[in-house]
C-alpha cells in the first residue's frame, strides 16, 4: 500500500486540498474508529475550511518561524516510509469519551513533555486554528514549526502538518468506549518529510516520538485521575518504500532552517539595534 486517504474524519479532497489520487486511495488497516462513530456528512462546523497556504498570528513564547505561507502535507506528499503509530490508554469507567476529549482539547499544551512548546489559540483546539511549535531536538536547539487543526468535535480532533515539519501526515486524537471503560488514543499516520528527516527518524527519531506521545498520554491520564496510567504503543510500517520524487522537500526542512535562524539570531539582533539607534539619531 503506497497511498492513503488519511484519518477517517477526512471525508473529501475539497475540504483539505488533497490530490485526487490521495483522496481516492483506501484507508490504512485498523485506522481510526468504528464506522458507527464517524461524523455525519452535515457536520461542517467541525471541519476547517480549505486553505491554500497557512496564515500565522503572533503567539507569545514561540519563535513562530517556518509556518507562514507553507502548504499542508499528507503522507502522499512525504518522502520516507509510511508509518501508522497508535498510542492507547485505558482511563477507566469514571470518565466519558466526551469528558476526556474536552479535557484534552482545552488543556492540550499542558500535557506536552517539558522543553516543548505548543502555542495554540486561547480557546483551545478548534477547526482552522494554526498552532506554533517549538520542539526540543537536543543541543539547546528548538525546531520551530506548526500544525493545522483539520477537524475537531466532541470525541476526536485531527492535526495536519505543514511543509518542513518532521513528517507529512495527520495526528488524530480520539476517545471511545470499550465495554464499560473509556479508551483514549493518539494515532499518527506519517512519512518523514525529506531524506534528512528520514535519517533522523531511523537513528532514534522514532523512539523519541514514541516517548513523546507516551509521556503526553500519561500526563493526560494523571489529569483525568487515573492512578497509574499505562500507554500501549503499536507501530506498523504501512509502506516500506521511499518516495524519491519528494526528496526535494528538504528545501523546506524546518530543522535546518531553525538551526540557521538560531545561528543568525545574534547578528540579526545586533543589526536591529544599530538600525534603531541610527533612526533615533
């Protein structure tokens, strides 16, 4: 399988600007939720409007670079192997799926591991929002990128990545009942965006991502009152082929650009101060 239509809640090419080939392809195995819980065709308020390029508002606490003007990318536009990563946690019988998702949407940034910053809208996770990210990649370097809120309702929400992000794909967060228990889940369908990211993922990036989402779900479980949260992780390689036609995605690589921006920051700051001083003279 080399192409996918993405999360179940992506229902048309027109809504998110997917290619015709991507929209027509079958979904990945075991993806998403049961058909009975899929949204109806008239739940337009839960979908983001179609966008061509992302627009960014300033957010305090993050650099906010490498996002404005970028296009959204699904797995078909990525370079590396396609992976489906599923992280699940049982939060017991006292929490309903709606309550779990409401907590997750409203306090989403608070559950991220320390050293990583998610700057979204003050009102929480809503369709059409663009959140800015500063992600720790080691050595004191922060990777500056973002995500787009593609879909959000009472039982799930989906984020989509822009050009230059570590991977091209979707992250769907959902909750559902299994017997008397409520299960919460984060599911990633992705390809590394370019050859550099593919190398980084192979050399430890996948393990780091697993730890990231396990820590996120654990923090959510603790907030929901779960005594000892246990996260079950399952990774499946959906397509082992690399898409060399997309190797030029490296031009947008936010990791490389973030490093260059960090190195250039002292010079840029000095130039601004000199310009300001000359303007006051």
